């Protein structure tokens, strides 16, 4: 699998590292407190409200998708996009559970929509990415 990483196109490597980073951050950061729009939220409040789970579950999907990228699995692309969408929805749910004004999230949601479309186009239409996923698992 390490050899597969080095055979990935540059941006796919970046997305793979991002998938693992999302997993690590979601599992570590919420236990030291979370900052949302400049406000520090105590970990106990974060988890009790359900906001913690709104971020951890999508982060698990992101981590699994990064592993699937390393395995050259076709499912990795769909999982990555699903994880990205779930994280965007999780941000909205977390903000709602923490009673943060939803209008503050609209620019972020629009940005994430644009990024999601860009990632999907890259993962499915880029020739180098398609060739990578057609190759044998090493």
C-alpha cells in the first residue's frame, strides 16, 4: 500500500492525507475543547449536545476512504465524497446543536458545496486518477 501512495497523482495524495488527518483531528481535538466561530466549547458540552458525533462519524468515513484510496478501491472515491458531504452537514448540525446562528454558516456551506463538486470532478474525470484506480493493488 505504501507503493500505491507513491504512485498516486499529487492531488490524490493530498486528499488521502486529508482523509487520515480528518480522522485524527476528529478523534483527538474534541477531547481538548473545540473552537466554533471564536467561542471555546467545553468537551463535555460538545459531546453531550451530540455535536461530537456529528463530526466523528463523517471523519471515520473520511479515514476509511483514505484507506480505500491506498487499496485502489473504486469505493474510495464515493466514500470520500460522502464523508465530505457528511462533514458539511455535520458542521451545520453541530452549529445548530450549539445554538450558533445558521446564517453564519451559509458562506461555509456554499464554499463546501463548491469544493465537493470540484473534488468529485477530480476523482471521477481526471485521467491520472482514473488510471490509478484501474491499476493493480500493490
